[in-house]
């Protein structure tokens, strides 16, 4: 089975323009993500719509493809990237992994976990896969920028929400309560069968997706199953300049 990791990278971020080129510990963020991803994937590339990002990755010896400026999501950009990269390398891929370009300290073991969803027992039937992490504090649980997930007994996602799910009716939310119960935060890392990636990119936006502003709800609403793997590693996403300052000040 051949796998390709794609790292979408836009320059024109609303909250943080030029984010992929921002320096994390003195290194462009997109290159930190690339180096971490290369520890788990033999085949990988950055997908960008900006010449500055293209030049940065190319000058450092990385694989990079130019993609359209009109994509609405990193998922759409991934599909164009894999099709172009296949032509460049003269090969075909079975599984595509979408690695977030704003998580400079993504762990190779997390990427390996996602890969194993497609290769371990029963993996031949997996169409989509993602990661989750246990939530242990109320602040994180109530953070609407941190989507929550509930899973079934076979570790398939049942629903994603920006709200607290499952909702503890009649119970006061405390850190102790949250830590002693099962709440999961979604880690925005996805793996797709290539044919499934084509299918989800062709789907129109759904009611649930538009309501919660979470594209993975489109896939669930269409009847697709999303396999879930549990990680213990914390992620450090950079959404704003303030996030970057905080990460650069941390001892990681």
C-alpha cells in the first residue's frame, strides 16, 4: 500500500497572513512540519497557492506543488496536490494523509498511528481515519475552537461538535468530573483512501457542516465511517501571532 502525506499551506490566512513562513524556533513553520512528517512518510509534499511558500520549501529540498487559489478547504487542496504529484513522480497512491501545516511539533508517532488505521486488522475496510485525544480540563472541553468527538464501541466517530458532547445533564462541570469521564478532542489530522478523497471533495456542503462549521460532518451525514485512533500527545496549533509567541516561549 502506497501512502502520500500532503501538507496544505496557504499564505492568505485571515487571522495570521503568511503563517506558513513564520519562524518557529528560528525555522519556517512549514519546514518544521515537513521535517516531522518526513520521519513517518517516505512520500510527502507541500501543497500551496503562493510562490513564496513554494520557493521556501523548494530551496530547502522539499517536494512542493502549486495548487489553485480557489480551494475552500485543505481537503480540496489535497486532492489537486495528489493528482499533480502522481504525475510528477510517475506513481499512484492508495491512501492520502492530510497533515495540518500549522502544527510544527506534530509527532511522527501520531502519523504512524493514523497510518496503522489502514494497515492493521480490518484496515482494508477503512475509508477515512483521524485522531482524538482525551480531554482533562473544563476550559478545553468548553473551548468552541476545539471540536469534540464521540465514538462508538468500534472506534468509529459518531459525531463532532464545537459544543460539549456528550452533554452531562444535571451535573456541574469541574476539572475533576471531566478528567474522570470520557471526553475526546479532535486532532485535525485525516487519512483518506484516494477514491474516498475524490468522493468527499465532490460532495456539496451539508446542513450539519454549515451549522457547526466542521467539514467532517459532511462526510458523516453522507454515511461515511471515520475510524478514530487515540493519541496521548498534545498538539500545538498556531492560529494567531499570539499562538506563535507562546510556542516560541515554550521549552519543547
